[in-house]
């Protein structure tokens, strides 16, 4: 309705203008040299209007003619884009269905129609991987990595390929480039941390460790790799501060302090470690410089005072008391372990040794020894450093299991029940 009213208004205005012109009188004289031309004013105005319309039409046609190639190109690009999008959709369906040949064919069509766009290159790489052509996938990833807007995607694909073929130096370099391209990306940080573990670059693994990562183990492993004494000492301190319950770090830091002449601080560190998690190696490091048996008993009492009733504390007190000839004291500690059900094979074997010391080769001693040996058979064996991945035993803690090559899985674990035979 509004459009009809607007056309009606234009018609009225046009008719009105024409009527006004017809009503106007007068003649326009045009003189060129000696020639004179007389034209009625309405006719001249009408001629000028027609001339304007003709010129406007010519200019409009010229502009349209000049824009024709661009419009045809845009139309062709729109048609190609539509066909390319359809080819991409078919490629996605083929990838989901696992038909590699169809996926590669459709991706090639899409690449011809759409060019090297990031989504096309990414699908091209996946299609090549599905068909088993890692080199074809690498070519697509390299093309992606050369683009400023998709560099991270290309580097991520190349990094995944490097990890798959176990090219760790190349993987580390690609991970660093990916982090530079996308700072703060959590995935890149996780990959760099995993690569540092695989390559046993403990300092980098420590720097990239997650909040819940075993930083004490990483710091101690880094200290063992460090050639600079001051840096190694600092890493050992970090390992101890990260986890007082990790006995290798406690012992390493205490040894470092003792070598620097701080014997009292070294004993304090060992006492803190025992308070956090008693371990036989801590006791050995604490008592190693004392030869007198009775003094060793006193030092053992000092060491275990924070957790006097812990099984390891009772075992240590029983062992030192027995070595000092305090058989009553040793029996008290060992029988307490038996009564509360925390005795392992070590406690029962100490009871066997105690019976021999107290009763010699008598019949009473042999009967008691037989009873304790039977109990040792059913008791758990002593704790050992064991790989949680493959179960291999280790004489001491190591950052990487030499049986399966897994990092961070060696821990102090109680052993299963074993048959104990008296030799």
C-alpha cells in the first residue's frame, strides 16, 4: 500500500511539473557566431531532461559493464564455495565411516575448490593419516604451520607425528614452537612435561610439573643430573621441602648438610623425615657414625620420639637393643608388633635371633624358633622399592624403572607374604 501511494505521489508531481512547463511562456535564444537558434523554454527543458537521462543511462551501463567480470567471479566463487562445502561434508562423513579413499578424494576436490584453508588442510591431514600416508599428512601439517592463522594446528599435528615415531628431540622442538605460537596452552604444557619425562630432562620436567606432580622425586632426579654443586644442593633442598616423607630426598639433603659441616642440621633433617615417614635408610644414615651399641640405642630413641609406636620405630628400637644385648627391651618391642598385627617377616626373624641369644641351642629355643619361622612364612615380607608399573624390585630408589622404562613409578611398597626358610 505504501509503495502504491509513493508511485501515485511521483505521478502527480510529474504531471504537475509538466503542466507548469506547458503553462510557462518564453523563448530561449542560442547564438553561435552569426547563427541564432530560438527554442521554446518548455521544449529546451524537456530536451535537457532527456539528455540527462541518456547520459545517466550511459554511465550506469558503463559501470555495470566494468563490474561484470567481478560479479561473474564472485558468482563463480560462491558456486565453488558451495560445492567445496558439500565436498567437505562428504569428506567428514567418509572419515567418520573410515573410508580412506573416499575421504582423500573428497578432500582433494574441496582443496581445489576452496584452496588451502585451515579446515581443508586439517581434514586433508586426517584423511592422509587414515589412509596410512604419514608423509602426506606431514605435508598438510607443514602447510598449516606456515600460515599465521593456523600455525598452532600445524605444529600440533607435526608434534603428534614426532611422538608417534619417537623422535623426541624433534618433538621437544615442536612443542616449544607450539607454546610460542599459543602461549599458555595447557595441552602444550602437558606435552612438554611428558616429553621431559620421556627424555629424562628432569630440570625441565620439574619446571613444567603440575601442582600435584611428585616434585620431590623430580627435584632429586634433577639434582643427580646437575654438574654444578651449588645448583645440585639447591635442588636437593627443594626436594626435601617438597616432601619430607620422600626418604631419598631427606637422605640426600642431610648428606649435603653433613658434608658442609652442619652435622646438627643434618640430624634434624633426618628426624623430620622419620617423623613424616619412617624408613630403614633414614635410621642407617642417622646411626652410621656411631659405633657404640648403647649410644646407638639412645640415638634411636631420639630419632623415633615423634612416632614412637610406628612399626618401623619399634623394629629399629628392637634391632639396636638386641645388638646392645638388651634382650628384654628388644622382646618388648617385637611382641608389641606381634600383638597389634603389624609385624612383618623382619620382626619374626628378629624374634628367632632373640631366642638364640637368650636360650642358645636348647630345646626351648628350637621350639620358639620353629614357631616364629612359621609365623614369618605367613607374614608380609619387608618393604622394598618396587615399580608400580611392572613390579620389578630395586635395591634403591631410581627415577626410571630399568625394567619397563616408566618414569615416576618406583616407590616404597610392602611386599607380599613369602616363604622364609632358615638356612
